[in-house]
C-alpha cells in the first residue's frame, strides 16, 4: 500500500514538472517544444548568408603616348661631282671670305670685288672632295672636321697683280657654325689659290655665283 502511494506521488510530481516546463518556455523566450503528435524535429536555423563583397577594379590608366621623335637626316654617304664654273682668263684678287648660317644651311662666300665689265664673272673654280691637304712645301696642313671640300680658284690670289695685299682677313677661319668647322687657305702660288672647307659631317654643296660684287657662294645643308 505504501509503495503504491509513493509511485502515485512520483507520477504526480513528474506531471507537474512537465506542465511547468511547457508553460514556462514562452515566458523565458525559449522556442516551443516539438509536437509529440507529428514527431517532427525543429528545423535547424540557417544563418542568413552574408552578401558576397563585390570588388570593382579601377581602370588601369594607359601609358601616355610618347611623342615620336623627329627623324634626323640620314648621314650623307656620297656626293655627285660638283661642276666647275666661273670665267677662264683675266685675273681677280680675293677681297673677302666669310662664313655664316642661314635657316637650313651654312654658307661660305668668296668675294672678288666688282666686275670689270658686263661679261666679267667670278674666276674659274673647281670644288672637289678631299681626304687631306698638303702645302706647296709638301707639308701636310691640318684642317678641322670629319669631311672636307677643296676649293681651287684659277687666276686669283689674295694680292693684286702688283703684289699688293687685297684680302687682309684671317687665312684660317674658325666659324661657330654647326656644320662648317674650318675654312683655311692651303695654297696661293702663281695665281692658283686653294682653300679647304672642313665639315662636322659630309654634306653635298650647292654652288652658285652672284654679281656686284662677284661672289662664289657655297651652301651646305645644316640645321634650322
């Protein structure tokens, strides 16, 4: 009899505890207990997926275009022969030699004074390539530059026919022009006069003559 009472008391206590848990879960903020009828288990809570970060790549700036360098003139390998010119006969004294720069070329001028008549012209001249220069004495004459032109003038001298010096300027010009590095007298003997033109590099001359006064003009392509 005593045992039966203890079992009954135990059952009552279990029922009371169970009911207390059922009614106390909502008050404590706990999820409701699973239904015994369906036997379903609570679905696991799935954490909300964090948004996948999107990386936007900034455009890589293209390398700024470099200006195309202005092409330089190709080195002159050779030049055609320069035709001889001037008037044969007569005699002319050299009065001036000068070198200057004009846009696009360096200019060398040999001046022979005023013409002696309407048919007069500069004395006969020959302009040729040269590798070196030698004086009448046989001694080599140094000329500045890497390429050379020889200017030979016939029936001409730096003095007149009486031996009076007409050209009193330098016989070894050292111009400041970029291309023409040297203009030097090599020879003046028996009315044969030779001058050397030394260049920084080979360029082909453009030769012309002018009047009043008579001038032999040699233009050589150079920078601006």
